[in-house]
């Protein structure tokens, strides 16, 4: 038997092994399809994402160029690796790992795309470029709380107030539409504005008022209205998305043409708390900012006959009404608007980090709440980095020491300038996106994304080409409209309203200042009335007129009811007497509602006629007055200082008559009384009205001495005796010697205080000496 068998064994494959190889080949093919499919999605997504985020490349062109190179290099690498991995020679496990790797990249890229698109969407949310925009408006039908009208159907046959101007959407368009929808037959009473309508409701001249649903927030700050607004209730509301038309003057190249921006700071209640006209000249890189006081009394474009009102009230009607009013005021076109609410200021500053803003004093300011009185933000004196809340508090403050309306306008300008500088300085794409995202729903503007980025690019390019520091890329100048305090009497409301009337010269100068920077062929000039002003903590250049030689024009105010709460009754009596008005006093005593022992006697706490009511419309006035009595004790032998303390604590006037009372050292009361003042008599005691006057006699006890008898003493002897008794002797005039000889010459004949009387220690006793005796001359023989 041979040791080795040289015949080869048969190598035929079984059908089972062939099937496994086919499946394996199919799996490899599936892995390749998955790999290339994922890679295709990643390639397309990355390119689209680059195209989107490259819109922000103006922030840092070098960084975005580097980012593009890196992303493209990674994509090329991923594709090369995919080709190699998906060859038939590679193990399936490697293809599976590569699939997992691509899935991870796809998930990361998908999340990044979501973040970028979300942030870009937030920016787009701020942009309002359509000439027709949708805005939800809501009308409320309002009655007095004691009204029997409880539902919309109850309005049938009643007097309903409406506005006779379609610009007042709630009070005209929506009110008329809803009354028609309800099929109601009512008696319409027309008014020119909402406050006039509300006043008619308070006076029961109408049954129902058609006003904006947020009417309480809009008008509660007007003096004299708040208490009446609390006495109203809403019986029905109707809301609708309204199509509002706005002018579109935005089709300009912001990198070549000067343009204007109206900046509106909104308090959350449709009032423009801050109003500024900004002009940007990209040719000479100059920005101007002109502040408009919120209470400026000017013609309002959307009112009937351009009636005058505070400019802050124009926004209650519409944003376009505010824009049109400013355009008419300065005879200019407004290209863009930026409207920001208080929370927007906080979010943008916090997205930047902090900005440096100066405060002249340390104070606690208003937070971002639209409600008044939320003073919770601590602001330290000086120039410091500020958080968003602190910046907002400085922008809103006007009552703390060192602040007023003008300082507030100046602070608002400086904050905007600093924000512009900080945005230009940004080089981080992430930071830029965060700032845009912070704007979100808090800001609305009709400037497009491309225009914003082009303007930002212009500043950055100028800075990079000229190596100019970011703080001086744009030269910034500011001005403000000035005027004078005045009062306007609103006969519809029966209220005197504080207003701020502009000087005509100030309007003309600021208009010239604005228009000058809107010209490409001219450098900025300042009107002759302007002067430079360097404010505290200032880094900006401010110009404003020092004065205008204009006659101030004030309305002739009628005689109206003042606010007497806090007055003394005597002042109210004098006021009423001068006008022939009968004053009825309603005493409020201890135990009565409204009595407050901390208030002085005769303190007025209420009045029957409201503030502002014309005095010609009433002849009797009732005032509620704090009245309480005081029990006057016996003051006999009490120290005067103790009596005075009691009088001060009880609101009693103490009238004193001082009487000196010398006390001899031999008197038993000598010790405790010397040097004190004690009451010995008073004119009243027991129950008296608070504020009464009590008359008291007061002894001032002083140490006394008995005057010795100086008669017939010589002058030197009298001096010695007086000195020994702690008195001062002083020789007075000489008197004739009554004696027939000269034995009494030089002796005392009279003294000012009789012997035995009591005088104060140290008193002066004056005496008189007899003249020298002269013998009579004998008669001539």
C-alpha cells in the first residue's frame, strides 16, 4: 500500500456555498448604495448650508474663507474615502463603520443646519418689507360698571360712541363692522379721538364706548382718568387681522446713498417712549441722531385736520401714523424704521455681553416690565460695563437726581451709538448670529437682510482698509428738538394736559441738520443756533441750540378745579371764597372710614368735583377733612421744654409770654428753679380742635439778691457794698444838696432799685450823688 496518494481531490462547490457568496456580494452592494446616498446628502446639505451662512461672511471674510476651504477639503476627503471603502476588496465591517460615521456626520450637520436656519429665521422675523401687512386689532365695547348693559345684544337702541376717522381702526372700522355683524340698531355718537369718547362715557353722555381692548393700559397714565377707568367694564370684544398699508421707500443702495431711519422705542403699550431720526451717509461715513421728546405737541398726520396731540399717541393709531407725523414735522422721507420694545434692548445687550454706559448717580431703576413702578434694577454711578437690564434702566430713567427728559434722550442716543460700535467690532460669526437671534420678535424693521449686512460690510471694510479703530469708523453727531413747558386744556376730557411745545426755530434747525446729512455732495454743517455740548461721561458729539428768541405761545386756560387732596382747609376756604363757591366741609373723625391719625387736622382727603372740572359748572364744593380733638392738660409748674414737646406732638401751637422771676437764695425753691422756665398759667385746657393755639405765661426763674440801702452812703462805699452783693453800682447824675451845709456832699441821695427789692444777680444799680454844697452869697448892702 503506497504511503502517498498523488491523486487530487475533487473541489466541486455545493449550491449552499454559492448562495452565501451571492448574498455577501449583494450586501456589499447595498452598503455601497447607502454610503454614497448618505454622502450625497451630506455634500448637497453642506453646500447649501455654506451658501446660507456665507451671507454673514461680512463679519469676518478671512474666517469664512478659511471655513469654506476646510468644509470643501473635508467633503473631498469624505468622497475619496468613500470610493476606497466601497471597493469590493474592503471588508463589510469597514463599510458598516463608515456608514455609521456618515450617519453621525449627517446628524451633526442636520442639527447645525437646524440651528442656522432657525437663527436666520429669527432675523427674517424682524423684517417687515411688504407694503401691506397683517396686524391683529381688537375693539372692546365698554360701559360703566353700574350699567344695565351686560352683553352685546343690550346695546340695541343705545348711544354708542365711535370715531369719525377710519385711521382709528378699533373705534371706527372694527366697531362698525361688529355692530353690523350683530344686526344691532344703535344711535351713533361720533368723536375725534378715544379720550374724548371715554370722557363722554364717564359723564354718561353715551352708553357704550368703542375703544381698543387695551384701553386701560393705554390711558391710565393720563392724570384724572385712572380712577374713572377703574369704574368701567368690557361687555364684548371683536378682533380681526387687518391689512395695513405702509409706504415702501426702502429701494436704495445703503452703501452708496444716504438714508434715514426712524427708531421707535416701544413701552409695550403702543406708546413710543423713545423716538429718534437717524441719518446714515455712507459716502462721508457720518451718522446723525435727532431725538424727539415723547410729549412734543405737534400736528398728528392721521388725525382729522391734522389736529395736535402728543407725538407718543400717534403710535396708538398705527406705526405709519408715527412715520407720517415725523415726515411732516421735518419735511423729509423716512426710508426705514426700527421698532424695538424694552425686552429687545435687554436681549440684544446680553447677547453682546455688556456695553459701557455712564450714569451720573447710583439709583434703582425700572426693569423691562411694561407696568409702571417695577423698580428693581441697581445701577452704580460711573462708567461701567452694564447688563441688558441696567442699560434699559438708564435708557428709561428721568426722575433720579442728575436725570431729566433731556438726559434720558441723550442716554438713549449714546446707548444706540455704543450698540452700533459693538456690532461693527464683532468678528465672531456665532456672536453675530446670537445678536440677530436676540432681536427675534422684539424688533421689527423694513430694512432687508442684504441691506443690513451690506451696511455692516461697509463699516468693516472701511475699518480693515484704513486700519481705523471701530469706534471712529462712523462719526456720530446728535441733536434734539427743544421747546418749552405748556398746558393745553382739553374741553372734551375737561382736563388740563401738560405738553411740550416745540420752538419753530428748533424744528427748522433740526430739519436742516437732518437733510444736510442726506446729501451726497455736502459735508455735515450745523445750523447757526447749534452749539457744541460735551456731556458728563460723553463719548459722542452733541449739538443743540442754546436758546431761541421766540415768544412762547400758551393757551389761555379756563379756571378749573385743582386737586385739593393734601391741602389745608384754610387754603381751600380762601380758594372757594375768591370764586364765590360755597364750600361744604364733611368732617372725617376717628372711627369714620378714611380717618388717618397720621394726617394733620384739617387735612383734605377727598373732594366732590374732579380735577380739571370747569369752575363755571358748579357752585358748591364738598371736601372731606380730617377732624380730631386734642385734650390739653394742665401745664402748671411744668417745664416749658416739656410743654413745647407735647404741643409739637399733638399739633398745637404754643404762644408764650415770658416773665422773669428772681428767686433769693433763701427761698426753699431756689435750687430746682434757678436757670429753668416753668409754665405758671394757661388760657385753655380740656378738649380743643387740633391745631388750636394755647397761650401760656412762663416764669423764667433766675438767681436773685436783695438790694441794699445805699442812701447816704458815699460812692466808694456803695461800690464796695454792691460788689460784695454780686451787684454792679453805677453813678448816675448829681442832684442838688438839700441840706444847709456841706456835710452831705458826695453822699448818695437816690438809687434806681429800692432797698429790699429783689433783682437778678449781676444786675446794675444806678445811684445819684449830692452836689458839693455852695454857701449862698450874702446880699449886697
